[in-house]
């Protein structure tokens, strides 16, 4: 039943992989070269018929819409190496998705995490929360993310926020954008403060990259929730870390509006209060994650994006 279609990786993914350096760049090039054969293999082994590649797609994987042998629609996900081998990233994603059991997240239909491949239920990939008005999108995002914060499984293989950000912090110190030393210092201090004085309560399973674009409309009905998250980069830590990426959603729209600094601070407070998370912890993690992203963009040669992120961070 397998059907192979011409596979041209989405440009967004190709650009992201091209920006990698050193050993990561070599691994990304090897993966891209082997991608057509990889797709053909899993279409054949799982008896799938390819429909189309999802575009523009994400920056860390190729998703191909497929039909199973019984005609049921599905999505075949082939994660790319992104600082870690595809198999490691897939194993982490699989661990999170299976822990959520489809509650607030896409379901896994089949998996070969040791091979770096997942077969997921088909969602409406063209309809994310970004298609809604901001107030409605925020309300729905809050409803989804609170379902994800469950205790991690015993013996989990996921990094903690402390472990993950330790690697980032080291890279930040070597990739400081021009005139950004005070902001980088403030971001690192915010991280240190959060880790030295942990939040009350248990450490929970986090999405890791939760934002409006990672929440898609369900294609089903009945008991399935209307909105489900995809593409976790899961960690174990405090909920405030997960909200930090959501605060800066629709950043370009925010920057074009009047009173953007005050609006940003209101976002922090609204999200924190709606989920009963301390405001200061959301603010500190938002500051840290924005500056870390700016340093990463600067290191990749994206100076304009780095400047935007630093301006956002300064509002906090």
C-alpha cells in the first residue's frame, strides 16, 4: 500500500538545520540526505499511503499526512537531529505523549522511538490557536496547558529544567549580542534565583515549547477535546517555565501595538493568575527564556530576531 511522494523538506526546517554548527550540522546534513529513504521505509513497514508533506511545518521535524491500511488518516512524524540525535528527541516526545494519554495532547498510534519515528493521530494542522482572537486563544491555551502538568513517570528519561538550562546558560555566555551584557546578566540571575529557591509543590511534566502555534484543532468529535497540543520538547520542572514561552506569543503584533511594555506585564500577570502560578516566577522565566532565545538567534546570524527578543526582554 505504501506510496512515496516527492519529498522536499519544508524551507523552515531546512533553514533551521542549516543554521546548526559543528557536529550538529554534519548530523543534520546526513539526516536530510537519508530522509527520502527513511520515509519510504516507514510507509512500507507500516502500510501507509502518503498524502502530502505539512508545510510550512516546524523547525525540527518533517510531518507527512498519511492514510493507514484501513483508510484512517494519521500523521507520520520524522524528527530531525537538533542538538541531540533524532532517536533521543523522539524517545522524549514519546514519553511525554504516552504520559498524557491523549488528554490535552495528540495521541500516539504507533511508535518506533529507537528509530526516530512516530505515527500520530491526524489533527487539523492548518488550524492552530493563532487563528483565534488573542483573548480567546489565551483562554484555550490555559485550558490545554493545565492538563499537561502531571507527575512524571517513575524512572523517566527527561531532563529537568535545571539540567536543560545549565547547558543553555553556558552557551549564552559565549554568544552575547552587542550591548546586551546587562540583559544577559539579568537573565542568568533570574535563572539562578529560580533554581536556588524552588517553587512550592511537585515538579511536573512540562511541554517545554508551549505556545499557541503548538495547539491544533482536533479533527475528531465526541470525547476528544477541541484543541490538542503537539510537538513537545518535554522537561520536568515548575509550571512557570512552561508559561514563559506563551507570554511572548504573537510578538510581532505586540511590538506593533501601543503600550507594548505594559501589555507584556499584563500578560505575565494574567497567565500567572489564571493558573495560580506566582507572578514573579513567570516573569523571571520569561525574561530568561527570551534572552536565551536572543543569544541563540544572534549566534545563528539572525541579528534582527535577536534585537526583537532583547527589546521584549527589556519590557519585563
